[in-house]
């Protein structure tokens, strides 16, 4: 039995029984390849955010990031 779903990332339809799929939310699926690309992008953004916070702390001679400083 075919289970056609739409990839939540690339928006292409595919059969989740024939191709590797990842559950992205309660009823949404994505290609395993698309989900891997998304997680790499999220990791890169998180690393860049941490670097920026470290730079701001050093620049303003702070002990930690304050709620008044928003990125």
C-alpha cells in the first residue's frame, strides 16, 4: 500500500514506503536527505550565534548575555 506524503522541506510528493522518510512533526514527513540538510544548516546557525554572543561579551566586558541585548 502506497503512502504518498509531501516533503515538508522541498514540497515534493513521494511514497514514504519506498524512500527513506523522517517524521518532522506529528503528521508531517520529509525526505531523509532533506532533513539532514536542514539539521546541518541549523547547527551552523547555532554555532554562529554562539560566536556572536562570545564576541559581544568580550567587546562590552560583560559576565554573561543580558536580556537587554537581543540578537
